[in-house]
């Protein structure tokens, strides 16, 4: 007993100079249970995989103490989540997490310093029977939600979508896809919310590749990266003019070169060949016996062998 009392006194003594630490422990023990102000469940069957993409967009209640430690369940069949992130402005920043199997569920444990979070996973339990597709989604009810809304994207080439409970009529949004949305409802902690839907689809075309590319903001003359038509025409004209001048200069050089070569060729053709010494008729020697013309330096006729007379013309 004395040891226990002594240990308690020692703990109090250490805590005495640390009032801020003691207050933090007290706040942690007395803080209200975490709740969600709103949850949007964005369900996209056959979006960029043959599975069902489920996206949670969660806003924590204003009373939640940050950083908040959360444990959110997803179907065990989904395996690891595709993304766990917090939102800061327009950016999503990934958060570290751990997972723990709990029967048909898998719990994702993480801490968020931000009020808005996003969790994504792919559920492979889309049922197929020829052209018929059906799917069951369940909100596990880990936290109380002031406003829970489920939105389902109609896949490309799909028709005859039906919901249980009933959803509103489909609405075509800016991305060119049709969405069905449930009415907002309050969800209690520990209560499961189930949504079932089915549709007909004659092929396996995915929705993501077929969506048209659209600008993130209206295009105008001052849009970054946009080149006015007048500037484009000016630049194109300058390029064409430069190319024409280059071709013209090359052609003039080529024609002048050809003319120089032609003149040189003509000059060579009309230049008389160097005259070679020849034997004149007066210097020719003929055989006085047979009349055969002898070559310069011959002493005897190459035809009859007669000795040639010197000095004969």
C-alpha cells in the first residue's frame, strides 16, 4: 500500500510543473465523440475499372478536436484503400494509415489534422448476369452523420437504372455524365445505411476514357498559354517569308553556279588544241624505186628495201 501511495505522489510531483501537459490530457479524456457534419458517398460503377469506385468526401463536425484520430470501415473484399487524404483548398494530401481486418470489413486507421478528408476504394462485388448489373452499397455507421448523401454515376451505355430506396431522376452534369442522388438524411452512429441499384449494360466500355476533355475555366484572350490568332498568323507569315527568302537565295546561287560551269565548258570546247609538229609536203621522202613514202630518219625503203636517196624531194 505504501508503495502505491508513493508512486501516486511521485506522478503528481512530476505533473505539477507541467500544467499544459495535464490540461492536454484532461482535454483528451473529456473531448466529445467525433462526428461528421456531412458525408457525400460518390459511387461510380465501371468507371476506370470493371469494379465499383466508391469515394467518401467527409467533413468533420465543427466540435471535433484536431488532429482527429479516425477509424473508418470499408468492405474487406476491397483490400487496401485506393486513397486516404485530407483536403487543403483545392489540393488533396495523402495521409499515412494502417488497416485491420474485422470479419467482412477492413478498418482504416489514420489521423487527420484537417476538417475535410477523402477516402477512395474499389469494390469488386459488382454482380453481372449477361447484360444485367447489380450492386449493394452499405454505409457502416462508424460515426454519426448530420447529412448523408449518396450519388451514383450512370455508366456509359447503361440504361434502366433502378434504386432501392428510390432516388431522384437522373441529372446531366458538366462532365457529360448522368448522376442519381438520394435525399440528404441524418445517419446515427452504429446504424448501417444500405443502397441497392441495378442497370442494363450491353458492353464492358468504361466511363472514364469516354469523358470529353473540357477546360477548367472559360477560355478567353487572356487565358494562360493561349496564343491570339493575329499573333499566330504573324508568326506563321514570318516563318513562310523566311523559308521563301532562303529558297530564293539558294536558287539564285544555283543558277549562277550553273552559268559559270557552262561558260567554262564552252571556253574549253573552243580553245584550239596545241599544235604538234608535222612533216610538210616539201620535207616528205619517197622511194625512187617503188614510190613508198618513207618516215623521217629512214635510210632504206620499208616496202622494197631500196636505199633511199638523200635530199630527194
